[in-house]
């Protein structure tokens, strides 16, 4: 199973989600599928406090947290969302940074970029931008971003060290990341680790919680802190556990 195989499986799954009409909140969505371990990590209702127009267009039910709630964004900032999907967190960030700021979304799935662009028009979000690209090779210049967001996406990336290195590269000195993600506790069996549906469901690519935090620190980030967490209840026969965590760190 190569990195290319994993990316192809993930891209196909999320391309399928992007082309569905309306919101994709439920077990047929990406992070939390209708079979296997990933069926236990569906996180609906994360944006219930936001307006209906935003949710109906841009919330596909793919998140596992609310990174925008912890990201300390201010007017005039440039914010980057990794794996931006239909754009929900980009549009929330755009409201925080205002007309003088900018919110950029990067996604590797062409269909997601198209859907996000459609939502940009519907929501009249002039200070947003969407770029096609991979997290391990961001189409963003070095030292140009104030804040980085991501919501249940880095677990889908095979090379997480490269992802965090890229995050460090594009942030300005003193810039911060806030990401929500799935992490594991205990040894995940090969039967799950090698299951492509579990990769697309945000499970097979999850790494140990402490290893995840260490990767961020080794990339150069300081003050790496878990600001929110949630345990998932898995079947008793499984010898490992899963958590969603929201983590922040400073360059």
C-alpha cells in the first residue's frame, strides 16, 4: 500500500462527496462512513450555531472539531485552511478577518474546489480564495500566513511530518496553527491500518496522540497544546481507541 494508493482512495471518496447535492451530514460522509470502525466517529451538528445559508451550502459533515473557535483570529489576518472541502471553515475565518483580511482554502480534490468556488459566489465571500494542492506541498509562499486551520484532514495525509513542515514554512514568525484531528491510543491492527475505507473514514491514518504532538514539536512549533478533546467509544473487541483533539501551536 503506497502513499499514492492512499491519496487516490481518499481523493475518490471526497470527490464523490463533493458532487452530492446538499449537505452530506451522516454516515455516508467521509469522516465516519457507514461501515467499519469509522462508523463510530461521525460528528454532526458541529456548526449548529451558524446561519442556515452557510451550513446548507458549505457544511458537508466532514469535521471532527471546531478549530475556528480556538484560532485567535483578528481583523486583517491571512488565514489558511488545509483540506478546505466545501469551505465551511474558510468562510467562518473570512468573517473573523474582515474585508482587510484573507481566508485561503487548499484542497487536493478538484470537485471540492469547484464546490467551494460555487459557495464563494453564493455567499458573496469576496475575501476568500481556493487553491488546488496537497498539504505536503502547499501552493502558498513562505512566511505569508498568520493562522492555519484544519478540520479532520491531516489524519488523511500519509506523510504527516512533511505536512507539519509545510505548515511551519508558510506561517509568519509568531503565527499559529489550530487543527482538529483524529488520533489513536494503543496499537491499531494491520487489518484496520491497511483498509482503504478506513483511511477515507479518518481512522487508518490516525497516529498515536503523543506521536502527533511530537511531530508538531519536531517541525519547530512551540507551545503545542491540546485545547479540546473528545473520546470515541469503540467496540470492546478493539484493542485501540480513538480521540478527536484540537491542537494549537506557535511558530
